[in-house]
């Protein structure tokens, strides 16, 4: 076996399992549809209101349920069959996209429709996200978990490139509403993949028995485990303020560079291209733990600072490739570190807190980023994220320094 074959085997190790191949194939179709909806929704709100703050409000409404109910979603995930729960919830997400598409196509959509459907989608994601995150280990086992998480991130990144490009073509040819309808149809693929998994090859975590105080138990478990608490705090800060690209990038494209929807799609695709490279590197050589997170968070902050200073659109696009690579490295490392550290009966609750930190924090960060962009422009939105990354790196570094600090010599 050549060195190249060995690297290829490491990079795509999780794909040796038929269940994971089937699952990720369904995800590939669904994620392209999801990114089409993300682009279409941001552009729809911008057309309806002309306000970056309104985009932030929609994102906040979509993530407030995760912020408030996400931890309880983890309790439900620990108690139930995760595959069956995902089948039901993914089906409902398809219905949400269908309703929004029909409203747009028929010309009856109003801003409050978008708000209400964003809340309903957020309620769904409260329970689907922790189940999906913790289901990964049941499908591939601990040896291939980091690789599977990284490949999932690569897939999401490819979708981030393909989805916006397809959305641009679809919007030009058939209008914004068609993006929502195609996203609704894409959920058929992911539901079918879950229905056809070989359940005999799954290794489900033992379900937690129903009992009072399970949410408090999960929070106490995280507080008492620094290898869980520190990455979660870093993810919460970075997720809240640095991952608000759905708010910042439209403003950069439309107002800072006066380039329109095509430039927004190009910036998103550039991030996706970088994320693919970053995800493949993590899948092959990635590490877990606090130290890799500190290094990645520091580099992420520097890259966002450089992007904020980009003088032209081509320079910004090139820089966003690096931003994309570091963003997926940070999220993949956090995700796999948490899953490998958490006890099996606590994994759903731990990953629910990860979802709150990563997705639910947008309920706070989205409006903040929108306000910052309205006051200082898109560059200020990037600098806000850079500051969050640098503070998170400093926080994690302080914890690492305390761990290696020598014990004081007792006085004689």
C-alpha cells in the first residue's frame, strides 16, 4: 500500500460502513436544498424589508427555540430511538419548506409568515439536532467518529458551494419560491436513507430511563467535566458572534461592495470551498481536545480580521476561503471532542448543549450582528466575529496554562 493509499484510507475511513454511505448520500441531497433555502430566505427578507436587522431577527426567531428548549431536546434524544425521532422531524421540516414555498409562489407571503415559519423550524431543530449529532456515534462507532464528523462537515461545505450556486440559477429562472419547493422535495432523500438503514448494524446507546431532574443532571455533569465545559464555552462565544455569516455576507455584498446577490452567492461558495479543504484535513490529521481548539480559534480570529480589511471583492473572496477552512476545523474539532468525552447516557444532552452553543446562540448573535452591520457596515460585522474568536482563544489558553502550571512549593 502506498502512502497515498494510506492517506486516502484515513481520510474516508467512515465510508467503509454501508449505513454511513447510505446516510450521507441522503444528507447530500438534503443539505443542497437547505442551502438553497438559506440563500432564498435571506434574499426574500432583504427584498421585503431592505433591512439587515430583519434578517437577523428571522435568524433569531429560528434559533430562540434552540436557545430555550435545546437542552430538553437532548433529554428527549437520550430517552428515545434517535433514528425514528429523526425520521419524524425531518418530515416535518420538509412540510415547513413546502408551506413557505407555496406562500412565495402564490405571491401571498408577508414578513410575519417568514417569522412564524422560522419559529416552527426552530422548534423542530431543538429535538432533531441533538438526535442527529449523537446518532453519528451509533452508526460508525468511536474509532471512526472524528472521521465521520469531519466528512459530514465536508459534505455541508460542498453543499454550501453547490446550494448557493443552484439557488442563484433557480432564482433567476423560476423565482425565490422555487428554492423553497425544491428544498421541501430534498427531504424525501434523507428520510428514505434513514428508513433503509440496516438497523442490525447500529450500536444504539442505552436509553436513559425517564426520571426527574435529568436536565439538571446533564448540566451538572458538564460543569464538573472541564473537557466538556471549556469547548462548550468557546463554541458558545464563537458561535454567537463569529458565525453570523447569513447576516454579514449579504450586507458586504449588497452595501459594502455594491455587487448584488451574485456576489453573496460567490462569498458563500468561497467559504464552502475552504470548508471542504479544512474538513478533509481534519478527517485525515485532525486532533481533539482543548489545545487544537485554542489554536484554531486564534487562527480563525486572525483570518476574519484580514477579511474585514480586504480592499476589493477578489481579495475578500480569497480570504473567505481561509475563513471557511478554519470555521469547519473549529466546529468539527469541537463536535468530535465532545462526543468522544461524553458518557453514552449523557451524549444527547451534551450534544444538545453543543447545538445551543452553535445554533441557539444565533438568537442573540444574529440581531447583534445585524445592528453592528447597520451601524458600521459589513466590515464591522466581520471584526465582531474576529474579536469573539480571539477572546475564546484567550479563554481556552488560560485554562491550558492553569493545567500545566507547577504546584506551589509548600512553605517550610
